[in-house]
């Protein structure tokens, strides 16, 4: 009877999850175009004026989120004057990843590069947040001709002490992880999404409409949640492997990090990266937490525009 009860409970939760997925996808539909690339499909929202002489801005979100985390307010603010390409990382938001376990920054950088090629974007200012710091660094290393400038917001760049949470390890366990993702993750996650987002903003206050405005609950769909866990559990080894190459980065680089960030350490990551990368500029914001793009959007915009000006000057010099 216990086994039958357990099976009945899991079946009910699985049906509830499927209904929840349909509800979430109806509530937070795709906002842009979906581009086929090797190993998946990438959802890209293309904002702002086209055919500008300046390079476009490519914005890439971190873990447990989607492109909405970069759009509100910074992406929309930048799009008043610049072309802005917001990308759902492979497996997140409305992007897909054929192999959830193939989660390395190198693979994701290659997929994003393919999408940008299909959009005719040869050079861009790349803006990355949090976990995508590893990805931005990888793009600067593997696609130096594409990265006209690199802006790193509270980035992950180096190995750290400790892990990424037991539940992420459990989610990448065969059978058990997919079973949990298709039964309990979504119902439980709906209760935890808002407190989790608030903790990411601390000590700043999260805007009241942030969770909905950024479509954060899309994370709770089974494949997205599993992709996120694979990203996080493989990240430490990935940055350990690529960190020795950071002195090879030639793109003008700006790092902006809050000294009150309790999710990503400014010392372990941004200070170490700035020390390794030639001519990198580090800005440490006092009493600012992890969501730099929300806490100081005007400052971030000024630094992005300074890199755009540098890129234009360099391209003019190269033509003469």
C-alpha cells in the first residue's frame, strides 16, 4: 500500500508539474526569435536601433534566471540609444540544449557565437552577469575578434571554496534528478522563487514586480531546472581549467562588483580576474550586493558606453 501510495503521489505531482509548465509558458511567452545552433536553439531578443556605426551590446544572464534578468532595467535603458541583443543561455528561458550535461562555458560560448553569426554580428560589447562571467571570459579567449569590449558584472571567474548546494548535486544524479525535476521542483519552487530572488538582491531591496517582470519562474520547468543544476555543478572545474589563460585576454575589460555581494566573492573572482587580465579596470561598489545591473544601472551604462567609444576609436584608427 505504501508503494502504491507513493506512485500515486508522484503521478499526481507529475501531472501538476505538466500543468504548471503549460501555465508558466503561457504566462511568460518568448519575446524574440529562436535561432538554431549546434547542440540546441537560442532565444534572442533584439532591441534598439539598427544599422548604427557603433558595435551592438550582447547581454548574457547568470544562473537561475533568463534574459529578463538583464533586460530590466539595464537592457531596456541601453536600447534607447544602442542595439541590444539579450540572449537566453542554452537550456534557460526559451533556449534549448540538446545535451543538458554539456554545460561548459566553452560550449555555451560557441553556441552564442553561432547565433551572433547568423544575426550578422561580427563584433560586440559583451556584458555578462554572475555565472556568465566564465562564459564572457571564454568568449574573449576563444572569439577575440568578436569581443570589442567585455563588461563583467559580479562575475564568476575562478574556483572557490565549497560547492554549489547539495540539491544541485542531487539534480544531476541519474534517475533521481529527473524524477524530482518532473514532480516536486515546480510546486515547491513556486513557494521559494520570491525569497530566493530577494536574497540575491540583498542588501538592496528587490523591486516588487521583479519576479514577474524578469520571468524568473521559467526556471522551474524541469529541463531548465536540470540545465541550471548541470551549469552550477560543472562550473568550478570549468573556471579552474580556463583561469590560467586569462592573461591572454586582449579585449578592453571592465569589472563592476559590490563589496556586499554574498553570492560571488569580489576578492576570489573580480580582484583576481582584474589582476590577471592586462589593462582590466575594476570598480568596487560599497554596500552593493549581487544584482549590480539593478543597483547601479546608470554607472554600468556609462562604462559600457565608454567601451563603445574606445571600440569606435580603434576601428577608425585601423581604417587609416
